[in-house]
C-alpha cells in the first residue's frame, strides 16, 4: 500500500508520511480556500463512504480526520500561494459566484485585501 503502484508501505509508514510525494490540503498555503473540500466530498462521495462530515466552516468531523490532494511524483514539492491581489480575488469570486467579500473571507491570510483593510479573520459563512 502506498501512493504509487510500486510503493509498499505499512499503515504506520503511511501515517508517518514516508511516501514519496506531497499532500497539499484545502486551507493550507498551497490551497487556501477551504470550500474546495465541498467539491471533493461531492465528487468522491466522502460522507456516505466514510461518515466524515463537513461543518458549515468546512472543518471535518470527526476532528481527527484529514483530507488532501496526493501527488506521488518524485519531483513534487510543496509550494505556497503568495498574497492574492484585488484583481485575482475579483476573478476568483466571479468564478465561484460569490461577492468579493465572501471570497476575501475564505481566502483568509492569503488575501492582500484583508491585510490592507485590517479586518480580523473569523469563520467565513457561505
């Protein structure tokens, strides 16, 4: 068991993240928008298959649950999204069908607008 067909790892090795590759996850620097978990849940039928639920703020229940996108390529490396400018937030909001303020809240600390406006981060609402 592993991320690649030829990778043979024990459950303990998988939990210790000894696989080759990366696991970026929604809400972390490479994927700042937590709402993309909803897309994963729908596409993969996560709740019916596992019982793992998403809260209104996209936290997972039970709380010990994890999710992510697994890339097993040997040259895969973690990356972070830099500060997101107004034009990018406006374009993202339009693609999501959201008001700019909602996109700004979900993108949290990556949003240059939040830093410039001085708004405190709080649980976004959809």
